[in-house]
């Protein structure tokens, strides 16, 4: 996607014209023009030169976004977002208002009786008319932009809002000039009655009032539009301008855009971190609220990563730069928010189609109104007033702004809370979610195995059991061994040296210490070497049913106890899933783990459905099946989740996850909290509701205002003067933008989440099954090896493997000979005892 800055747009008809022109360029596959940010995003193979030429030929200006200044400094981005329109409109408004007040005094003062009028104007209608001509002409010159833009667009057969204003004001001014000419001829004839009649038919003040009121509305609209980019401006302001860098053994201060990857930089307490890096020396608490929305500082030490714009609160840090310029986390966040604002939501296309034909339709309706009233016998001045009212009350801007302002503000609110919507489509579609699919590891759980239970036998202490496990596991590379070592470290325990360490595939570990054999492993392995009481067997089974992996240990032939290890659940996962339920969303847990562990975690978390034993390609297949039930949102954090994230209607990546997952997702959560998932959906629903309100107001305003302006309700005594029509037009866009700004007060973590959709659960399947009895499995690692071997077969949909039961329940896509299943398992050094066919009932 290439982004451009666009100049010369004044309303939705302009953006529709540019989109149409660029979309016709060969090689352009998609074009989205954003009236709010005066930007355009183009996808395809067309060169920028050809795209810019198409925009220029359509009567507007275009340039590559940020082509003239470096993006890394942040200044150019801030300059691009600076509100230059409001000051210019304010100056025009002040000048117009001064001359308008004088014009209104002269045109209306003579009707007020006692209001003083200059002596040379008293009893001199011609002088009064000429003064009105002069003052209104000055106001027309001050607001000449309406006429230049409006008539240029009309000449190109692409009329816009400025065309309506120019035609309405120009018609009032032109008719008044005609009346002034008639007044002159009547005065030459000495016809006093005709002179006064012509004086009353002057509409100079209407022409000037229309322009001034439209300028008022434009200024209010521009001021409100400027506020919608406050979120991006605030992010840009977070970026430090300088960095303390070590060069040639001394500390120097450099502009942040001169820091390169590999530079060593220093951060003192209270300073902002200038670029992304890794800590070399020092410990500190770092406030990451600017990026993640998390108010509690994170403890950081050597080897930990730090991000630009976060604040070092306590200690001195010495870091090496890993990402600088546009590659920092802050720059990526700014780019995501900007891209979301520049893209176009599907709901906006309805308004765009209407805007494309709106202005020509209004001009036609204005002419019809003029002709109809003349045919009905009304005087020309009355018919003209009705036609002008139709022109000036019609507002395509409200239609064009209804969606982009809500998208911009919603994206900004999300960014402040660590929720990044990559496109306007993702912000709109996330709120329509019916089914949320959660990966287990790293999403519902922490992703890091931890010791949960230490169960020594009578005569042994917890400390002695942990010490035995530490000694034995110190040289193991198994993830469960790391959990035990981490537990020992947290309790200030260190492993002792052992001899003859051996990892026994499919069984466990063995080593020698002080002339005794140390053993650790599964229940089957230890039970074959030492006596395990029935009570301990039942305890091990209970722990396994809770999703934990019991590791048993013995010294010589004496059983010492067991330690349970599990991937523990995040504290907020059950609350997040409960909130999804309150929103009427069906929650599914999708994991590659064995069914027993998955179901135990699922029960604790409170999910509606558990799908276990699924490989990455299997996850993508399950997402495709679940999509038959409605809109599916997939939440994951790993490389293996990328296919499923892409297949889902909306993919949400946990920000602490793999870069591949973040790249594949539509929404990125900067924190690892599952509570951000319902928060993102709630924010999406709030933004969509705001868009609907804006579109309703825009359509309702035009549906009521245009018939009223034509004089359709004259029989009821309701008519609309051109001046009131201009005021109404000015307020319509201001109301739409102001309503969108209300989203800034939305609290995604506290607000009622909204609708409760009716979710149709997936239809139950009746697949072919094979139950395999397998010997040699002793831990979850073994289960994964068997599962991977089976699911690599094209006929196998999934495999649920249990090392405690010694079985593998294989779900088939199509029939397969037993020998193929047996061969796949035995290739991993396990023994297949039997295979029993069956079909699920």
C-alpha cells in the first residue's frame, strides 16, 4: 500500500471523484481516499507518477506522503497533522463577519425606524443598493475560494459542495444585480413604486450571509477534525528528540534520528528511552503506559527489551539499540493508527456511492424547484429563493465525514489502551464477532511451565524433594526441567553436581550421586523401579486431570515424591472469557495440546468448547469449519497461529507474541492481557454504533431539509429562507464530527459491551476414529511426538494422545490402513500394541 497526501478536496463528492479517477488507472487494484485526513491509499502495481497524474487531471493535487522529509524525526509527521485550515478559515470569518454586520445594518436598518442611517443614504434607494453591492462584493472576494473551487469542479463535470455554495450565493448576487439595474431604470422613469419594489427584491445580504455562515460551519468542522488526530499527535510527541550515546569511549548527545542499530545508549532515571533496545547493564522499573496502556511499571534487567518513548523510572540503564527510526515500536504504532485512519470501512462505501451522485442531483432538483414555482404562478424572486435554499441546505460533507471521523477517533482510543486496529475494516468487523477462538499457550495461559505442586512422601520434606529434582534436572534441556530449575532459583536453591547423567527417551532421567541412582519421570517409569503407594497414584491421576504433568522422583529404590508442572493460566483469563459470554459470544479453545490438559484448562477458564490435538494446518481447517456458525475472531500469539489468524474473519495477535503472528493479524494487543479481547470488540461496537448515528443524522438531515427548502410544506406555512438553509448546512457537518468525538470518552474496559448475538453452534460431526494402544510414552513431549507423526498423514484430521492412558484416539478425514498408522508411530521409537476401529456416535 502506498499513501499520498491529497489537496483541493472540500467534500465527499471530491473524494468520490478522486477514487473513481485513480481506480481507472491500469494496475490499481484498490483506492481509498480519506476526506478527514486529506490522504489516499493505493494498492496495485501502478507507479506513483501515474497515480499523481490521474489525481491532477481530476482537478486536485497529490504527492507521496512524507516524501520531502525524514519520518524518523517525528517532526514531519507532526507538521503533516498540524491544523492549518482552522486559522485560515478564522481569518476569513472575522473579515466576512465585519463586512456582513455593516451590510445587514444598511439593508435592514432602514426597516427598524429609529436606527440611524447615514444622511447620504436617507431617501436614496439607489445609493443604498450600491452600498449593498459594494459590501457583498467584498465578502464574495474574501470567500472567493468557494467560487474558484466550485466552478472549476463544475467545468470538469464533477460538481462538489463548493459548487452548491457558489451557485446559491452567485444566484442571489446575480439576481440582486439585475434588480439593481431595474431599480436604476425605474428611477430614471420616476417610478417610485417600482424603485421600492426592486429594493425589496435585493438579496445581497443573502449572498453574503450564505458565504459567512458556510465559513462558520467550515471552521467549526475543521477545528473538530483537528481534534480527531489528537491521538496520533500525542504518540508523536512521546518520541524523544535526543539520545545519550557512547561513541569512542565517551558520552555524547545526538539527535535521535542519528542513532544507528548497534549503538550503545544511556538512560538515566526519569528520562524517556530514545529507541528500541536491549539492556546491557542496570536494573530499573520502566513505565510502558504510553505504548501498552498498562499503568504498573515493568521491572527490567540485563537481557530485557525496552521500547522507545517508555520512561525509565528508577535505575541507570545501559542499552544497545536494536531498532531505530521507522522500525521502533512507537513508529509502528503510529503507522498502524495512521493506516487505519487512511483506509476505508465497508460501511463508508454506501455514503460514497450516494455522494458521487448527490451534488448533480441537488443542482437538478434546484432547477426543477425554480421551474415548478414559476409554472405555479409565483414571482421570480420567490421561486429563486426556493431554488437557492435547495442548493445551500444540501450537504454531502456530513455523509462523507460520518465514517472516517468515527474510525479516526476509535483508532486513537484503541491506541491509548494498547489496542491497535490495522485497518478501518478490522475496526468495523471486530464488533460483529459471533465466535472467539482462543489459542491456549501464551493466550489463555502464560506460555511458561511453572511448578504448581510439590508432594513429598511421608519422611521426606519439600526441600529435599526439590533438591533431588534440581540435581537430576540441571542438565536436562526439557521445558519441564526449566520450570523446576526456575522454582529452585526462586527459593534460593542450587543444583549439586551429578554423575552419569542420562536422558532415557520415552521414559525419564537418571544420574548418580553419592553412590545412589537418582531417577525421575512418568508414573509408569518410576513405578517400574520403586514402590508407589495407591494414594500417590490417585494424587498423580488427579493432578493429570487438572491439566498438570506429574513428575515422579526416587533415590535408589525409594520413592521420594512428585512435583507437578503446568502452564499456568493468566489471572485475568477467566474474567475475560466471562465478559465475552456476557457479550453473547461463543468461546472456543483451540490447541495442539492433549485433550486431558486442554479440557482441564478449558474448565478452569470457562470456555464453551475445547478443540485439542490440532496442528497449525489443522487449526486453519477448524477455523474454516467454525466460520459456518458466524463471524469468527481468532486470538493467538505464536508462529503456529499465523494460518488460523489469516483464515479467521478477524485475527487478533497478542503483542508479546511472534512477529509472524502480529504480521498476520488484523488487530494487535500491545499487552498480553486477554481482557483486551472483549475491550477491542466493545470498542468496535461503540465505533460502529457511532457511525450508524452519524449516517442516520446525515440522511435524516437531508431527507427533511431538502423537501422543506423546495417549499413542499408551504401549505402548512413552513418555508426556509436561503440564510437559514446555509446555517443548517453549516451545523450538519459540525454535529457529525462532534458526535464522533464523543468516542474519546468511551471506556472499553468498563462500558456495557452491547448486543448479545444469537450464535449458531457448529453442527456436530461423526468422523471415523481409530483408537491406538501405544507403549513407551511418558510425558507431554512424547505425546507431541506421536501426535505430530500421526497428523503428518494426509488422511488424519487430528490425534488426541495421552501418555497416562497409553492411547491415541485418531480422527480421520478418510479411511486409512492400520499399517500406515502403526508405521508412523513406530518411526518415533514407540511400540503400537493394538489399533481398534470405531465411529463416533
